[in-house]
């Protein structure tokens, strides 16, 4: 092959046609929603029970109870202890999982379609009738306390903790760790977990999603006896407002001193957006161009052009309530001020100049092309449908994704950047050696500088 041919860069081809699989939706008499998606030739069936009650509505003194309760679901039920539950699932070739996030708690099972009925029985047993054994709860609580210590010791995790605490007001749950802090977790015990679990059992907040090759399977006939008996909750607690207010009204710089650090963890951003926004597709493309692709503006500037970092990324964490927008990188200590200056400049450039046709095409090709790859197995399809229920998004949201991305224009990206990126009302949070970087950072004129010198938590 000639050198001339080698110099020609390959371009993306035409995306293959793809349609998100259709699903059906119905309700049991008690209000539980059931979503079913038939995926031919997918014999491993996935099921998720999504409960629209996550960590955002925890009482502050028991912050972290949702995550701990979810972990404890598989540690024993009315019928099984932890080992017996695992053995029962293994006999079916099934896997059980449970987790809790900001917006929802969820349990799930994967099993061969021929054994879906008994697998769903185990899922219902774990979801509805956990026993929360005290010794297991104590073990999981101690494990979580150790994880918090590790998070504060790890520079990347510590920077994320500091960033969230900086951009949100003190009353916001988003300003703390999802799994709670040492003070709140230390006070969690079996009665608290049981109370949290009881609050989950509101049938009008529960969605059961089942997906896979369902040919010949009566999904409702399986689900209704298991979940249709959950009693309605009289006077159920509604969706109370969640505080997601910004604590930043100008650009501030907060340096968390880490003596002897050879790198600085950089976080720049502010309170961002909720998931339900009219310009979701434009925001997705904007995020990809700024910091979501390998050839994003941040990567090209900070890595390829300047060599400051191995990776720089940015994006919106879209939750039911406004999650954070953040740009992040880890840079060598001596270039901290220069790297932050360039990073902020790239955010500002997204607002002040149009992206090129090439940037727009690359971002759209990537987002459109990777979308079907996310849904090659039933698990991600079922999880995505559960996510629609959690965020209360339209039924055709996933079907409209690729056309919506395809329709985004240069002007749409500019409008999204101008509306949602705020470099002049951002927090710049740096975790590094303040004695080495503070002078350069102050000289760069990035904003009011505060140095935080704190002792790390001890066990």
C-alpha cells in the first residue's frame, strides 16, 4: 500500500438501522406497573424490580440507609438464610442482585427462561421479605465504614467528594456521599434498615420489568401472585422537593491540601440538569464534543496539544433532580494552574463559538453508533426500561434517541452550551499539594482561592 493511501484517515460509515425493541405496559390491581419486552433468541431472561425511592429522600441522620439496606437484602429472608438463598439461585442457574442509587432502589435476577417462575419467586422473596439479620447488618456497616475511609484516602474519590460538597448547598443530599458519611453510617442498625425497606413497599412506586425470549411465557401470570398482593399505602409519602441548589454564585477555587502529592486532581463545574429536559439530545452531543469522546476538545487540548494529562473528561450527571456538571482531569503538580486555565477556557469556548461540522458529525456518529451496542442482551434493555419508569419519561424515549441525536444542529449545540455551561459561576476544586500549586493558581486569576487543610479520617 502506498504512503498516499496510508495518509487517508478512515471515516465513519453509515450507522446500521436499529429500533429499540417495543414493550408492553400494564398495571396490577394494587398499582404495580409491569413492563414486558420480548427479545427473540435471548434465552437468558432478565427481570428488574425498580422502586422509585432512592437516597435523595433519606432522613439526613440516616443518610446511607438505602445503600446499606439494598446490600443486606440478600443476607437473609423469611424463608432463606444468606447461604440458602445463594444455593437456591445457583440450582436455577440464576443470579440475584440488589442496589440503591440516588433515584431508586432495585433488585434483579437473570435466569434461563425455562426457570423464570421459580427465579422470580426468589426475586420476590429477597425484595419483599428480607430479614436483615443483625450480625450481617453489623458486618455490612463495618464494611461500608472501611469503604468510606478508602474513598477519603483515594485522590480521585476524595476529589469527587470535595467537589459535590462544594457545589451544592448544605441542605442538599447531593452534597454528600451516596452511601452516607462516617457519622450517619455508624448509627445504622437493623431497625433503621427495616423502616427504610417498609417505605419501599409502596406498589404505586414499583415497576417490574421482564425481558428476554418470552415466547410461551405468561409473565403476568408469574408476576401477579408475587407482587400483586403488596397492599396499597394509605397516606403514602409523596414526592417531596429535593434540594439541589447551587452554593456557587461566582467562580471560586478551593484547594484541598494533600502534602507531597505529585499530581493534582482537578474538578471544575457546577450544579447541572435533571434528566427530564427538552434539549436532552443537544446536551448529549454538547457533552460528547466537550469531554465525552477520545477526540473531545478537552482531550485534544489538555492531552494531545499540551501533554498535561492522560485523560480529561466532562459531562452532565442527569438525575431526577439536577445532578452535577463536572470536568475532571489528573495533572502533574507543576502544570496545575496552566491545565486549569486551559480547561476553563475550553468550557468557555463551547459557549462562545460554534462547533465545527466535523466535531458535530463525529459526536453524532459516535452516539448513534454506540447506542445499539448497549442493548445486545436483555439485562441492559430491562435496566433501561426501568430507568424510564424511575425518571417518569415517555414510553418512546428510547425509540426517539437516535433520530433525536441525528437532528441536533450546530445551532442547537451552541444554544445548549450557552444555556447550561456556566464557567463564570463554577467551582474549581483541586486536590493536591497546596504549598506547591497555590501561588501559580492565585496568579492565574481564576477566582477567589481558599486552601483547605484537614486531617484525613481515621478508623
